[in-house]
């Protein structure tokens, strides 16, 4: 399985359903029972929401202008949208909109003399560190953010500290620095325990509960060989499994590059002779119901010409990922630490996965930039200088466009008949008003991507993870392509049409 956006997410679209349940398709969604796990805590009056990020202003900086609430359909982007905002407010707005592509350009422009007094050095360092986190540069982000931690810590937690701590915890996790990641997540939870939302608590459930099991594990080593091509099969869920070797034993595992961890079923762990941790954790955000998970270290793991040594993985009971309707059993899942080491991955219509690993593999430099936004992949689509942010979700079965897209193209739907659309993950909510766009063309770098009969939401869903992007590319769109590529070294997403 190739799952580019499948781990539990910040939105009702993706949570609390796991990537396995999303992959069952829209037809099964109403049958899925959804539960949340929230850390037990003493009943208390909910704390008020923290104010927007407000960093210390340089003395000669202009007074910040109030910005609008991000993520609403009425916020139509125009070339003059930020004309009255200070540079600090503009960066805050871009960050809230997940518009990392434009945020990078603004930070580069801020280095000019005309903007030299618009941001303090600490402000610029914070935004650069957060951007490095989104650009999949964890070590660079750590070097920028860690020195700021003491400076931004105050008696009362602030939104800027929250942003820094969450990004820093993600950096340590992506870098495989288990002990530091464990400490960073514990401090994040402690500092903001009174203000975390239910979704935010679910977002950090896995690292909070699983990292203590592996904080003393050795770092993973990677040996990359020549470029290679592997066949893949569509399983009973319509997903993509690839052949791997677990300590010399052949299995089919699923690729999930946004998952922070690797997973393996108990029967495989036993057949290979893996040693399991004595301690275990009960987690709910994987499947929506409680499951018991233990940790292990795989001495040798191989995909094509890439060999992993001392791969940390978490072990689940086979029954927890068994789907009797399709008689499909998930044997294992490759998470971000393993998938990112493959370098460039191309999925083709010929049922091949082409991998360009390490320094020997050819780097993909075309297409459009993509970013890691928590557990989602976002890509900037559109003509140069006029890009919009979209989610790429190869676990979702349907492509759709959001109210933000509709707000910019409302005139195109004049006279058309509206219909109702039931959104996945919102099983208890009534269907939302939507149009069907018979032909939509998006620009992926220099390549046009034409979509047919795409649902277009007309109203915000009340969830920033959906409302603050322009749409989601699901499997129905990706499967129509000759191929699509993700290069984790250049952070570029590309497509090829028939």
C-alpha cells in the first residue's frame, strides 16, 4: 500500500479513523464505529484558547495590523491580500494557511535591507526553524529551534512556544532520536495539557505512549545500493503492497511515509524470532478502538537494494488489522523513517515502484514542492507565483475540492444544480452542499493535471485541516496517471499523464 496521508490527523476527515479504515473506501465509512481516546485527567474548567502568535516586536517595527481568521471560505486569495499586513502578521497568516511555499519566499525577501528591521533575529529564527520542519529538514530545524526554547519559555505558555515545541518534537522523531523525541513530547504535553483540544491530544497519543518503549533503542543505520524497480500487488482493500525481507524472511508490507513509526504484526515478529519489549502500551488512534502494542528492533530489513540495520518497529496483534470482508491481513507497515531513506519513489500504472535510493539514485527536480505538515503531505499546485496548497492522500478513495477553492471559482458554478456530499470521517454530520466540477485542471509544476467529475464543497467544514487547503487528491485521481513521484531528498512531487 502506498499511503501518503494516512496516519491519524488533525481533521475530522482523517481522525479518528486510521489509514486502514480510510482505505476501505467511502462505501464502508458509515459502518465504521469511531471512538476517541483522551488522556485521563481531573475534571476542570476548560482553559481559554491561547491568543494568536505574538512575538516580541523590534522597537522600530510598525504596529501590526489585525489579520482575518484564516481558513474561511470568504478569505479569497488575491495578489494584494497581505498589502496592509506587517511582515510578522503576514508570516503568521501564511503559517496558519499552511502556505509554506509562499512563506519561504517571504523569508528570503526579508533578508533584503528594506526588511532588515521588520523582524527580530529570534522571530526570523523561529519561522525559519518551523519552515525547515515542514521541508523535511529535521536536523536543520533542531539547530534553529532548540536554542530558542529557553528564550520563548514564559510563566504562562504562549502560542509561539507551542509552535516551537511541537515542531521540535516532530524533528527529533523524524531524525530517529528516540530519547530526545520522548522528552520533547512529554514537555509539550506537560506545558499545554490544559489547552490541548481533543484532536491535538489524539495527534500526540502515539508518540506520548510509544516513545517510552523505545527511548533506549539504538539508532537505525541505512545501506543504500543501486536504483531498483519492484512489482506491487493490489490487495483486498485496493491498496498497494510491496515485497520486503524481514531479517531474511519474505513478506509484503505497506508503504506509509507519513506514519512516524514502522509496524509489524505479531505472527511475523514471532516467525522471524524478534524480541518484544516487556512493556506495552494501549493506543486507540491507530484504529479507533484500543489495541495493545509492544516494541521490537529488527536487526536486518531489506527493500530492493536498501538494507536497514536495527530498525525500530511496533508490534500489534494480527486480529487488530484483519478485515474479514476482504480476507485481508496487514503484515507490516513501513513508516517515515524507512520510506524517506528510499529517496525517490515513483508509482506507475504498470504496477511497478521505481526507487532511486541514496547518493547513487537520480534526483527528481521537476514537478511541485511538497511539505510535511504534521502527519499530512501538502503540495503547492498552480502556475509559478500563484500556487495553492493541496493535500495528497493516496489512502483516500475520492478527490474533492474545498470551500476555499469554491470561493475563488464561484462564478464557474452559476446555474449548476447543487447536490449533497457526505464527507468521510463526518459520519454523524449531515451531508454538505456541493457542486460537481466536470473538468478541473491543476498545475503540477509544468504538467497539467486534469480531473473529471470532482466534488466541490461550498461551505467550510469547521475543520482547519480541510478548510485551510484547496482540496485533496485521492486515489481516484492518482490512479488515472501514468505515474506519480515523491522525492524525499528534493521534496518534489511530480506526475506524468497518459
